[in-house]
C-alpha cells in the first residue's frame, strides 16, 4: 500500500459473534467469544474509504515469525466481507466446533463472512452488551437486558426480543460508540429480516468501562 493512503484498523467478528484474535503461544489466528470493551491483538489494516474489493493487511501486535498471507477484502453483502487469499484463491474461514481458523475454504459461504468493526463500532456494540457502560431503553422506556448473539449464527444480535445484523446497522453502532459519558442517543435499528425496525434510547454512563490500550 502507498504511504499516502489513509489506513484504519478493522477488527473482525465472525458469523457466530466470535471475534478473530491471535494466540501468541501457538502463533495462530483463533476465534473467541466477543467480550465488551476488549480489543483483540489481531486486526486488519484497510484503506479509508473502504472500496471493495480492496487489499488489506492482517496485523498482530505480537511480533512472531509466522507470516500471514496476502489477502483481499471482498464484498459479501449487508456490509459483510470475505477474506480471499490472493495467491491461492481460497478463503479465510472459521471452525464453529472449536476456536480454530484457517485460510483454505474453497468458497465464500456463511462461515467465511465477517463483520469489519471500527474502534467506534466495537464501543457501540459493547454499550449494548454491557450495562456498566450504558443503559438501553426500549420504545416504552423499559430497560433492556444486555444484548447477546443469536447462537444459530447469521451475524445476528438479540436485544430483548429484537434481532438485528451488525452489518446493516454499522452507522448506528458507530454513533452509539461515539457517545460521550452522560450523553444519550435515540437510535433506530434495522431488523434482521424484511423492513422491521425498533427504536432504542442508549445513555452512556459517566463511569463506563476503561478503553485504555485500544490504540496501543
């Protein structure tokens, strides 16, 4: 990539709500459950604006000898992406039966689709999952339970009884993540299927969880 190109960090969440990380002991890419307010050691450096398909570079904070392949981010619909290995024409994929990943998938199917998340989007998702970070009220003013991922996958988050895809709500998650302590935001989330939507009020608490180290 040219030095004149602006780059951003993108963290990657898989089809089942696990985030892609790096195991420094085995020097391998792994998947682990999403944990609010944590920023994995593995991220992709991608150009801004992100026009797909686009070359991206996987980076790990630990400087270890095993190299990572040259990859291309490819549009997978609904603001999801696939990671294509350039020299093999294979795809990065996860194994939902364990925490392992690989670069050998023959095609771009569900398990190969990832949600790219900026720092602000991860903060916004954390606010929906963690009631020490923010309170979330439904349209009737009732406090919502912490969000969770739908175990069947499909990139779906469940907030009360409302289901939504992160990719379809990238701007909303970013806006939530940019909330200053003590401020609140009324946000309409687009549903997983059809034209459904629901409106919630998110208030960032004054004493939210620390995000120290995210830009280390």
